[in-house]
């Protein structure tokens, strides 16, 4: 089942470079559907990322780590990922290796 989700996300993503450049992937808070990690309600500092980049980052994790991370974020259909923005606290973004390049 998880592999089906990964396949669906892979068909909407560009794997040509194999890298995620988060400088270009942080998006405006005012548009699209939103999901967030469980830490936002506790007042954690974080940022919005494009849903498809979140999915790409999940794909790079081992199955157990991907399932653990996905359980921290509100659910959405992975086919909707290009239209969803995902808010991650700094800790979750670091865990999934989605962080801005300095």
C-alpha cells in the first residue's frame, strides 16, 4: 500500500537531478490546501513546503521512518501533493531532510 503511494508521487515528481532545493520550494502561506505537523499547535517554529517535495523527501526514508514521519502530518491524497502545502516545524523538516540551504 505504501509503495502505491510512493509510485503515485513519483509520477508527478521530477527525479532528473536527485536533489531537493528547498530555496525554491518554500511557498506562500496564502494559497492552496494546508497540512501541518503535530508540533504547530504547540507553537513550534516552522515553514510551509510544497506537498510534492514533502512526498519526495518521504520516499528517501526507510519504510518505518517514512510511516513515522507521515503519522506526524495531516493526511492527504498523494495525487493532490502538487496542490497541498505542508507546514513542518524545524525538527520535522530536519528529520525528513527538508531544509533551506544557507
